């Protein structure tokens, strides 16, 4: 069987309904028939949206920190590098967590 991609289980169900040959392959050996399918397109869009949102939030926070520093609301000069380091570390960890492949 050729490798086919489906977007959801509902899409797989529709393919099975429309193709009797696929039904026979699933009846013979469902495990190997399912091994030829992969679910795609859904996670990539979710990850892109999450990473984009995270980047926008990080940029806004950094701009806010520099604005507070410029107007004198952050008076202690040691607070600024600490804040930037904390935000940078959290951002790197979040992006890395989003971009790693889930274990199977």
C-alpha cells in the first residue's frame, strides 16, 4: 500500500468509505495498514502559531522593560540584566519545548 497522509481520523474514515480496496487491506492486516498512514498538517500550524505568539510576547516584555528603565521606574541597574536574563531563559526553554518532537 502506498503511503497516504490524512489530517484526522475522520479523514481516514472517509478514505476507507470511499475505497473498498483499502477496506480489504485493513481487514487482512490492520496493523501494517495503519503503519502506512501518517497524520499531518495539524501540529505544524499549532506550533507556528504558538511560537509566533511567544515571540510577540517576549518582544513586548523587553520593550516594556526598556521603557520602564528609560522613565526611571527601574532604578537599580542590577535589576535590568536580571530581568532580561530571566525572560531570555524562559523564552529559550519555551521555544525549545514547543519545537521538540514528542516521544512515541
